[in-house]
């Protein structure tokens, strides 16, 4: 592969850490037909948890680190450290959006560092290469003369050594830089995942929303308008709603990144492969909008890679710095758009938190409108890239690596040939062989798979790495799965020797035929190998065949039960014994001999028709189509015995090549049937903890007990599944598994209690096993504990909450994060949620003006402490599992509200009208005042203080929900009201009738002021003024 191309791949890896939403090294096509992939993986679980992603990343990093260590150990430490530092500096430059001049400078340093590492590696690996080649030569020589067992071991070792040599040949500074950056990139993804987990853990109550949204882990993944929707009153469990939205957007970005990174790797990783299947399932279960978002993100990753590729080419030409800076700008726009598109990803999980369809519709419309605009931006970016001569399709068809995909954990490919020595002959005859085997490879980038066979010639190399000998293995290839980059070959061979094999691919042209454009100066020619894998070729000669039956050990037939018979065809299997090519005896093994043109018979010896098949019998039994029965079911058949033997013929068409006599089955004796029912009862209940999230499976009976009851292990395992009849107890039921192993399934959400499922097993016509179980379901003891520093004697006093600010409020009420009442709310809630339970926070009795949303208690100005039906505010916390409440988990806390009614002052006790002021208006509110909880005057001298002063952000009385005090004539003096005029704000004067009073009178004026929050201090004893009227003297003398 040309060095420039290696450098491009390295820069692609650097892209892993250049954006807020990381766009990793990716040559991936758009993800298509996701639902078809779901069907293909047999509906495997789609639980793409952060734990699952982290575990897969750790596994991938471990594999990359092993590769890096193997190469780095050959390099000079000083040169290696210089290379790593240059990589780190280049990564930092990209993160800080350095211009092309700076990047060019760093690229030059990178070239120099790579050259130094290459020189140090070459000086140290020369002898190692020679040593490994000598080892390969010896192993191949040993392989040619090895027996079957030794050949498998040698071929496996040979594949490993060849791979090691291939690694040394490929060991260079570019590879070290590439591996180093891949590891750093994966670690960066893992850091993001861990940061989100930490942010989620710290986001427990809605009061922590701002901290959560502004955290480094979260802020790149949220659309603020959507968060506003999710924190509205129509949304239940606002914290979980926001977390679910962030989880969906985060996964849309990170899953695409992880998927693209893995599919571009050269080495197969089982943990990453499993995660890929889960990701496909997860995406496939979402709606079309989510799928398109995921597809667009991966498409932009492809654009990003093409942009980086051209950037590298531009940096190599000093006269194109200006153009390179334009390319850097395009790269930044691509990464920004990736981030914005991810914010539109809404999973179906969010629907659970939206109460009404109206809000759900608003959310969908908002996201659809936001996302709709991005199609045009993607198209514009593609146009910009084409204008910069960036081919967004060409490199997708160019293979970077090809990796063998093993079909099992051993990672081996097997060819097996079976022989038999016909009767009367000495030479063996081939009777069967799996002479074709399907092998699969992953092509990177996956987009190169679609037109792979148009662009590349593939062959299998089973020789030394340094030579290209004639192919021993040949096969037709096809594109197995273009979306996953999988190609496959059905290969065949004529060799009888095991080999270490790799796939070699050579480009047919230096530029892929289907490339729309080609980057100037780029050589796309490819000549690369896959990793080596062992191909094991075995030859075995059959020396014996046993016809095994699940009823081979049955020793009784009941003469008083006509249904009692023994079917030797039940669970029949052929077990062969072999000798190898050197006539050494091999261990017997169960093999599928159906393709060996064999037949087995129970009623005749095909080479000796006179040979008995019922040995030691006296004619009391008959054998028909493999079923043994008595001729006469009566008492006189008691004690009659018979032994059955089977014969196997190996044929070539109608011609019998060889016949084998099987070992006789157990001797059968006719016995008296009494009662074939076996009752198995539990010794003690099986304990299961409640789980409201999933079905819980628990073991039932030890298999040995079931084997004994059935008669033998073989008999039990051969019982047809339709002979098992479970009876559930409220859903708790027996489940029959592989080889009839029994488990008990407890449905999710099963309430605490003891359940007794039963199971009837019809072993045969006469034998029945009745199984019963006792399953005890219990709730986990999860409950909150009161914080004694906040709550005393079951109560706490809540201070007011000021909107605007305490110094200049606009409104006053009471709010409380109820989680703060308990020392362990967050941990206990997380624990109970994990098993499908909940901790509920409710009001013991309804209180007007008081409400709870999530964990937030709000008491607003509609609260009325004086209402006849007012209830105390009591918070009830309890742990619930489904409809049940955990015993002793209920905790009550009384919330007392701080008295915020304020203080009343009124110094005037009386007022008088005399002959000297009979035409005056007296302001009896002159010395009255009402101050608030803070000591600030709200109302004084008959008037409310003005809004907008330094103390008030709104009209003072409205801040608390108060109305102005009202002055009026006392009810007892209503008959005297005609003598005065009085306003509600305390201004009083004499009417015409009052001005003509001939005698003195006295009346009282009352002040009315009410606080819905409670009692106004000093008001009850200070709310009355005595007004005296005596027109015979001056007011001062009255």
C-alpha cells in the first residue's frame, strides 16, 4: 500500500477527536435496510447500554494495545516518544481548529518522527523476521508428515506465526501512530460515556436541570426548546424525561461513531461484533425519522473522511495552503452539522413521559421542522466538497483492509473426509467429505464491499508469506452483506494437509471503476492480505458405528400394560469410531453420518440374513420398525427376556460397502406394572426478588433427580416437548429448555407471595412425573430515611421562595425539593427503579394550592390557611412495587409554612369631630402600616407602596397575594352610619345629618385585613378606631 494512503488513514483516525460530537475514522456507507438486519440476527436484545458500549470499547482497546505493544517494543524509545508527542500535538492542533500552515508544520514533524521510528524498527526486526521465517519453514515441513491430531495443532501454530511475521513486515511508524491514535480515540469515546453516566447520576431533581444541561457531558446533545417542552407541567417525571431525551441523542451520535470505528478496523473483535448487532437492533426498532438521523450522521462521517483525505494531499503541496484552509473550514462545518442533527434524535422511549397527544405533537413538529432544514445543508456541503475537488464517493470503493471473520470461537476452518474399507478389500474408499466450506471476511471500509468483485481479484494463499504459489484453496466469492462490509467465499480443496491460509486481494485498476472522481496524484492500487487463519484437513476411516438410542438402557416392558413398548428409534444417533491415516485408533465421536449413504436396521443383518436381531429371546417378543413389544400381554409373559442389536450398512448407491454391528442394548425383562407415577415436591421454596422490568428465571430441579425419575439421562432428554404440560400459578410457570432442562419463569411485576406451579411429564405410555414447585417472591427492602438535620419530630418548617429576588421580589410562594428531606433518596430511587419499582411522593390529604410535580412541592397563593376544610400539608413517601406498597416503607413528614403574613401597626385609637372641624375629612389610616416578612412596608397611611422601588419588583400586596386593608363602620354601629361618610382606605367625614347632630355620639370603625398564608401579627388586637362626634365643643376638647 502506498505510504500516502497510510498517512490518510492516520489523519482519519485523528478526526476521532476533532469535534464536540466525535466524528471517528469512517469509510462507511449510509446504513440502509436496518430492519432486514434485525431479522437476520434473530431478534437479539437491543439494550445498547452505556455499560455494554464501555465493555466493547475496553475489549477493542485491549486488542489494539496488544498490537501496539508488539510493534512498539521493536522501536527505539526516544524515537517512539517523539512520535507519540507529535501525534498528541497534531491532535491538539485539530481540536483547536489550527490553520493549514500549522498543520503543515506538524505534518513535517510527523514525517520525520515516523522515519526515525522506521529506521529503529528495521534495525531490530531483521533478525526476528529471519528467525520467524525459519520457524515457518520447519512448521510447514512438520505439517507434511504429521498425523491428524498433530496436523491441527501445527496448522494452528503456523497461522499464528505467519500472522506474527506479517505483523513484523507491517511494523512501522505509520502503524504505531495509527494504533496509538485509535486507542486515544476509543478512550475519548469511553470518557464521554463515563461523563454522561456521572452527569445522569448527579441529576436527581428538576432543580439540578441547569447544572445538568450545562455540563460538558450533556450540553452538546440537547436542544433547549425541547428541554422546555419536557419540563412543562404536562410531562410526568421530568428528570427521567430529560434524561431519556439526552440518552437518545447521545446514542445516535456515539453509536454511529463506535459502529464506524469498528467497521474500519483490521482485526475482528467478538465483543464489538456483538455490540454492532445490538446497535442495528436498537436503530431498527425506532421510527423512520430516527433511522434517517442515524443514516445522515454516518453519511456525514463519510464526507468528513473524504475531506480529511484531500486535506492531507493539500498539506503535501506548499502552494495550496489557502485551499487547505478552505478544506479545514468545510471540515468544521461538517462536524457542526453532525452535532446539530444528533439533537433531533427522539426515541420512542420518550413517549412514556408525555401525558397528552397535543404535547407529543408539538415535540414531533418541532423536531421535524428543525431536522427538515438539514437536508439542504447536507446537499450544500456536498456541493462545497465537490468544488474543492473532494470525491465523496471514490475512496468508499477502495479497500483499506480485509479481515477473516471466524464462524466460532476457535477461529478455524475444517475440511473432513471419511473413508471405509469395503468388505474383502484392503484399500479405503472415500464415502463423504465436506469438500466445500464457506468463509467470510470483513472489508474496510464497508462501502468497498458493494463493488468489491468489480474492483479486486481475490485468491487464497496457503504458502509462505514471501511467495505466491499456486492456489491450493479455490472458491467463488460473493457480497454477503454490503451494509456490514461482509464478503464470502465457498472454497474447496483437494489437499489432505492442513495449512495456514490468508486471503490476498489485488486491485484490478489503480482507480476504482465506480469512482465518480479521483483525487489528483492519488494511487489507489491495493495489494494486501487478510490475517492468517488455520484450515484443518482431516481424514478418518470408520472402524465401527454404534446406533445409539435414548431407550438403549430401558430394561423393562410391562406385560399388564399393552401400551408398554420400547422404541429404539427415539433419539437415534450414530456414533462412529475411527482410525486415522496411520491406522491409530481415535476416540469415538458423535457425527452426522446422514451424508455417508448409510442405513441402519433393527430387524435383519444385511450381510447375514440368518443372524438374530433379538438375542437370547425365546420368541416372546417382536421387533417392528425399531419398536420392541410383547407378542402376548399376559401374566404368562412375566420374566420373558430379550436383547436387541442393530446393524449399520455403509452403501454406495445400492451396493453395500461395509456393515457394522452395533453393541447390544440393555436386556429387557417383562415385569408387572404397578404405578408409574413419580411425584417430585420441593424441599423448600425458591426465593426470587421482585422485578418489574423483566421476566425472572430461576432453577427448578436438579437434572440428576429428573434423570432418575425418568429412568436415565438419555430417556429424559428424549422426551418430546409436547409431553410436558405446565400449569401456571398466576403466571409463574415451568419452562422447558434445551435437553428438557427445567426453569421457572416469574413474570415481570409479579407481586410478593408464594406461588406453586406444577408440571406433568408424560415419560412414556405408562410413566408420569408430576413436578411441583414453591416460589417465594419478595420485595427488596428499599426505603428512604428522614434527614434528621432537616426534619424534627416528623415535621419541618419551610421558608418562602421569592421569585425575582429576595431583595426585590415579584412573587412569593413555597417550593421544596422533597428529595432533600431524606438522606438516601437518590440512591434508593435508583435501586428501586432498577427493578421496576418506585418511590412515590404524595400529599396525604388534598390541600388547595399545594401540589407535587416529580420531587418538587409547590404551595402557591391559592393556598388558604383559614379555609374550613384546610388540611395540614403532609408528605407521604413510600416504596411501591406495582400496586403494592412495601411494608414499613411509608414515611410521613408534616410541612409547616413559615409565617409570612407580616406585621400590622396602628397607633391611632380614636378620632373626633367638633364644632371646629365638622367640615373636615379625617385620615384615620394615617398611622396604620403593614410590613412584610422581610420587614419591608407594603401598605401605609391608607395606600400601597409603589411598584418599582428598590424593595419591590411588583405591586407589594400582589407579591404575597394580599389585598389592601378595608375600613368600615362596625356592624354594631350600623344605625349611626348615616352620620358619616367613610372610604375603604380610611378617610372619614360628616354627612349633612352628622353636621346637624344636636347631641354627642360615638361609633367605631373597624379595619379588615386578611392573609391567606396565616395570621397577621398584632392585627387582631389593633384593628379598631373610636370616632367621637360632639358639635358643642372643639375636637381637641372631646
